[in-house]
C-alpha cells in the first residue's frame, strides 16, 4: 500500500493511501480519452461567420445582366466579392463527447496511481494556515516540489489555504470536486489536504459523500 508524507510534520509521519484509488494499473488509452474529453469541454466553440444571406446589403443587382461586357452578377454580397459572405465558414458548436462514468473513474484512478507510484503526492497540514500567508506556503513547498508544477487540491471551506498558494509561481489551486484527469496529468506534483484526499478517494472509488450531521434544534 502506498503512502504520502505530511509536509510540515515529522519525517516519519505519513498517511496511508487507499489501495483501490492509488494502486491501480495505468491505462494509457483511457487516460488519453478522458483528457481529450475534458479539454474539448473547455473549448468555447464561439467562432462564427456570416453567409451571403446574413451579410447586410446586396439586395440590388450591381449592373444589368447583359451588354456591359462584364461577368453577370446578382449581388455584391456573393462569397467571391470583397465584403461578401463566407462559404463553409465556422459556426458556433461544441466539441464535447461522452466518456462513460466507469471509464472516467478508471482514468482518475490511473492518474492518481501514477503520482502515488512516483512519490509525487504529499499531504498538506491545513492547521498552520489560520490566516493567508504566501511566504509560509512558498517555504513549505520550495524544497519538496523541486521547481516543478504543483497542483494544490483543497475543499471548498479551506479558503485561507487557497489564498496562501494561489499567487505562487507554477502552482495551481483547485477544489477537490473540480479536479479532472487533465489537471492531474499536467501537474508534476500533488499537494492535497486530508479532507480533499478523502473526497478524491471517494470519487475514484465511486462512493457518495457522507451526509453532514444535522444540528439538533433546541
């Protein structure tokens, strides 16, 4: 079973990683398909051109049909005219394609398992970040990251931690429920809080989040 060190704690202190989520065999084609699907979904697809029927003007025939010696023309908005419409130009569209839920989970397990195998995942102790501190965040990951890109994964309520890391060079901060396979593959190292680690593990295993305990009304 793989484990991950806790940054800022004793060197011997480590967290055991779930073998199902972080010990899977790497499936290259499945990861590639999931990355393509995620990157395609981020494309805006808003490129648009006007056809000859959408360009303003061109209602009058530029010259009579015969007798001028010039080629016949019916509209100044023809695609062969300057200022005319565009033939077969781009239109608004989407680039998304479906990847099955089981395939997405398997790709997520593959990406997480690669980081676990390479030892490029560490656990972030969020307690010292009671207030935002970019200097403290920089000192924490300076030696561990080795200068590579770092993806910091947090939960939605860990705002002060996010403010500490978001301005660091080559560091990205994402919520645990918004991390995709493309984000994991593109990062050299992962820095995850324990709460975010639990969320990632549940996502990779296909388990639902545990409902929060409701406070009893007096």
